[in-house]
C-alpha cells in the first residue's frame, strides 16, 4: 500500500470517533479538506458535505456517503 495512503488511513482509523462524539474525526477531516482546498459545509446534523465538480457537465451526479463513527 502506498505510504501516504496508509498513513492517512491509519490516522482516520486511530482517531476517536464513537457515535455522537465525532468532534475529533471532524477536525481531522476538516483539516484535510482545507489542505486540499476542497470546499465543504456542515449541515444541522453535523454531517460534512462536499461537492466536487466533475469533468463531464452532462454526466449524472454521483453521491458517495461514509460514516465518521
């Protein structure tokens, strides 16, 4: 596995993030998104929402979801 990918995965997996207490993982994710200059927002439930433009404006949208806890 690539060193950078492995390092990032280890950081995410080792970050304290039980259900309802995702503040620490939120900070890790927010820092990474900011470093990547990737705009994001948090909704009322605390979910982080990221929208990325695709290469093909005519393509159907793609939605990817993941749990933080």
